[in-house]
């Protein structure tokens, strides 16, 4: 659909525009089902957590009283004009508080410059800088409040344990313990969406759930969140997101879709990856062949990341990257 829309817009361009050399030489359109794993992992960069907590709609977010420190909500436009947001939107959340703290000190230092100014300097300061500083200070306060609200919510939901489970699923370790965590997550009714997300991640990384686990998790979920979710499980199965393992399975929906997109020589690395796999391919083989699971000595450096895995705390490099 995106390709068809792009072609239609291209055809509607007038002759003058067509004569110009395009700024973008190539465009790659990847269907989401090429890489479900990226969408199923928890977001840990600032913008992702803001979206996860407050929901970004049409480029703006509504911050409630817990963020604004007043009895009113405030709609904030999140774009490059918000200098604070622009600098931290893609930062790992563990780095954000340090940045905001330094930003606050810098703003205070700029305010302190007023001391010792003569009348002319004070006039220039008020007319040229004060308004911008006040705006930046207001935005800084909002983002600090948003960070505190995110921290409270994630601490309450035991976010670190959730991330640990996701990483274990991606790396293929402690699958039984991870399954037990998902069961506990469902029984505690922490979040219906997160429970489904974990089940889907387990299914995709393991090429489907063991029939016994599938039936058990499905039963517990329906008992916790209601039988109306029978249709949800049916839709997820049809999409290839939550399936049972079966004898003689061929490529999963994800891998089959990827294999159709890598016919071009420019995608030789991905083509080689799939051609070397057995008939029954799986996430483990793909991630190993394409180095999607970084192997580092010691802890992954989130302050100076060396690849896109930092968006998942160093656990997984999105396939499209």
C-alpha cells in the first residue's frame, strides 16, 4: 500500500519537479512481518518510553497533572523545536537523567550571568535571551516530570525483570524460567498487552510454543482477562505471531516473508543467510547468521553504543538496521 501511494504521488508531480534529481536515490520498504521481534521488545529509549507511558498521537503527547505538577494536563508538541526533547529522544533511558541534570545546571549558569550586568547588558539579556531560557526551563521541567512518572510506573511493573526475560528469550537461555515468568505475569494481571507480547516473543524466537505450554498459557490468559480474547488468539495464530510447534514445519511466516524480499544482489548477505539454513529455519539461525545478537566482552556500553542494539539495551539489533 505504501509503495502504491508513493508511485501515485510520483505520477501526480508536475513536469518541473520531475526534471529535478531526487534527493533520495533508493527507498526500501520493509513489511512489519519481516521483523516482528523489533516490535515485540520493550522500548528503552526516551521517546519510546514516553510513547509507551503516555501515548504519542500525531506528534504530540498529553502530560497529566503528575508531570505538570499542577491540576491541569498539558499537550506538548514533540519535535525539533523542543530543544530538550530533540537531544534526548533517541537516548537510552539510563542516560537521560544525567543529561537533564547537566542541562539544568547549564540553564542555571545562564540565569546567573545576570548578576553583575550593567543596564545595557541587562536590557539585551531580557530582550534576546530571557524568553528562550524560560521556554527551555519550562520544557526541561516537563521532561524531568515525565521521567519521574515513567520511573514510578516501570518500577511498579518490575520493568527490569521484564527486560531480563526478553533478553533471555532473544538469546535462547532459561526458556523454562521465562515461561514461568510469563505465567506469573498473566496471573498477577500486570498488563494484558505485555503478557501477549511476551507470549508472541516466546513463540517467534522458539518457532512456536510447545503444545502443552501453548494450551496452558492460553487457558491462564483467558481465565485472567476473559474468554472474549479467544478471537485474539485466533488472529495472532493466523498472523503467525503466536503458534504451536508442529512436526515438519517449514519456514515461519517471518522467515518466508524475508526470503521473498532478498532476491536482489544488494541484499546478498541476507540471501546467503537464508540459503545456508535448513528447510525448517528459525530465529536462532537467522540471528546468528546476521549477528543480530551482539556478543561483547563485559557490559554493553550504552553511553557510547557501537550499533543499533542500544535501543534494546544491547540485546538485539533490529533486522532492518
